């Protein structure tokens, strides 16, 4: 689920495939690592791809909003989407430590963010994501 993908730490230096190791190396520096973690993170759920779309759209759109563009933050946000991809509700679950920043982010997400593609019909909600400013 997107919840699990968004909160996982980035993959380590040794990216691996869930496969037996073989002789030699490939051009990408991947190693065989039976039972290893997915290259894209998460558990390979059917909704992980959509979680990545939501996170990318959210990050990009926040950078366009004057009221939050200059803020420094890392938060975990829960969002509920309409059937067409509009954010219906946004809630900061784990804040930045600054209640004013968190409130501005929550309002900006709820009022201004639209995801570029509609969620899958059976997508569990809310979608939980880690969002970090790019300043």
C-alpha cells in the first residue's frame, strides 16, 4: 500500500532483486538477493504505483504554491481523494514541529492539490505519505 511505501527508508547501497545470485554482474550494479526488498520499495502491492503518482504530484504542486513554497518541513500527511483525484480531506498525521507550518500545509493541500490520474476504484484510503520541502 502507499502507506507502507511512503514511510520506508530508501533502499540501501546494495540494490537487489528477489532472485538467486549468478556469476558476473549486470550493467546496473544489481545483485541477486533472495528474499530481498523490491527495487521500488514496499511490498509490491497493487497500489504502490499509484502512491508514487500521488506523492510526486503532491510534491510538485506544493512547490508551485506561494504560501508554502518557502517553508521547510517534513511531515506525514493522510489524504482522502475523490473518484476523480481531487483531495477531499488532508490531515497532517506527524507534523513538522511547527503548528503554523503544519496548518498552512494542511490547508494548501486540501484547497489546491489535484492528482493527475483518478485513484483505482478499490484503492484503500486514506493514502499516507511523507512529504518533504525541496528548499
